[in-house]
C-alpha cells in the first residue's frame, strides 16, 4: 500500500483529498502546515507528497526546498496544490523540482490520475531493462503508460540494408538514432591513406549513431552493414522529445547506452597500451560475449581484414596471432568463423 502525505492548511480540502485517496486504497498522512509536514516526511518517508503552496509557518516552496536538501526525502515525488489565482507561481515551483501540480478545486478523478501517474513514474525509475530491442520496447511501453504520445517501435520504422550498404557517412548530419534488430554493422573511420579502422562492431540490440545525435554534430565516422541487416530508424525529433519531456527516465536510456561507451573506451586504451596478443584476445572475448548474449551463438563470423581493423594491426599480423591462439587451443577457426574455446584464458591473457 502506497503512503501519501498531504500538507494543506485548509482542513476541508485536506480531509476531502485524504478521503478520496483512502477510498482508492492509499495510506494517507495529514499535516496542517509545512513544518509539521516536514517532520512527518522525515519520519514516515512517504511514497508521494501533495503540498499546498500558500500556507502559514512554512509555505510549499520552503517545504520543497528542505525536502530536496535531505538525501532521504529528495527523491520523493512532489505535487503542488494551487488555487487558480496562484497559477502564475507554478513556474517557480516546477523549476525548483516539483513533479506536477493540481489546481484547486479538484475532482476525484483529477486527483487520482495525478497520484497514479507520479507513482507509476516512481516505479519505472526503479526498474532495470535488458539490453537490446526487447528491453527498449519494454522501456517505451512503460513510458507510454505515462504519455500515450511517446514513440512506438514498429515495422514502419524498420529498414533493411544489404551487406556492404552504407547506413550513414562521415560529414552527414544525423537524423536518426539507430537500433540494430538483426544482422551486423561496423562503425569505422578511414586512415589518411584510405585504409579502414573499425572502432565498433554492432550486433542484435545495439544502438549506434547516438553520440553525434546528442551533440548535434555531423558524423565523425561511418556505419555500414557487414551482412544483410534490419535496423530501426528512430527519428531525431522523437528521440529528443522523449528525453526532454521525460527527463526523469533519461537516466534509464543512458544506462542502455553506457555499456557501448565503456566498451569503446576500453578498446581505445587497449589500442594505446596493450600488446597485439592482448588486443586481439580482448576483442575476441568482447565479440564472443556479445554474440552469446545477443544472438545466442558462440560462433563469430568476421573476416580477417575486419578483425585486423578492429585490433589496429595488419591482416598478416592478425592471422599469425590467431594461428598462435589456435595452436594454444584457445580458439578454433574454419574459414571466416571463429569459435572461442577458453574465453577466461583469453580474457586473462598477459602480453
């Protein structure tokens, strides 16, 4: 049972709101002014606070300010109660961090809708989502319970690319966030003399093209399908609207991207400081774990040239390193397919 604290100096309004919420199955605490409200909030840690703006002793702005200074109460959803004549003051309250407001006089459904919406959002912020397409779909579904206008990931947004087909190119302006449903995509740059350097290989469920989208800059790399692939194209405006209209859930989306960012940073450190054997071993382990998690297979299908570009070395050197790993029984290989036999040994490889 969710616990709700009502801070309101007008007894009839406070008791009316409490009755509505209690009939809906909520546990309700009541405070007749801001000072008492703060004491109850600190002692009871309610799931949500509804607070009048204009009150004696301590007004709603003061209550919100003190709550946000206390780590135990800072994250409690906060709804202002306001008379119509005070609506011009709402901007100040929302800028201070209030989640919503209800205008007095209010009816039963208006109060319950506001409360249910804030509590759903609180639960959403507690949830974690799996990486990949299904995790993102679950994420969007939960947000649509708060806002029906949020984008939908459907077949209309899905585009097919043939092997070798460009998805975006360096210097172009970003118009989409890309989510790979099926296939394999490489992200790469060209060296000064036209040689490719692959910075990332995307597999099922990976996002790509988001850094330049968030920074509103032209692409500094290229994306190309390595095999026949299906990619969701999420329009920039829909993506930015999601982030700006629902800033509280932005962190959830960033968590979905953070693994990709961490992986890129690790690869850059490896390129700078690790030996060739260690670089190749780390890349093989990363690809193995990604394939196992996202495609359910342990077989890596990647050309020697592409693997060499990922490792930042010549193809001949890459082939010699793979031959060493094969003789050490760390991998098996046949054609362009590599099977990792001992991922832990590869991960802990020295020099």
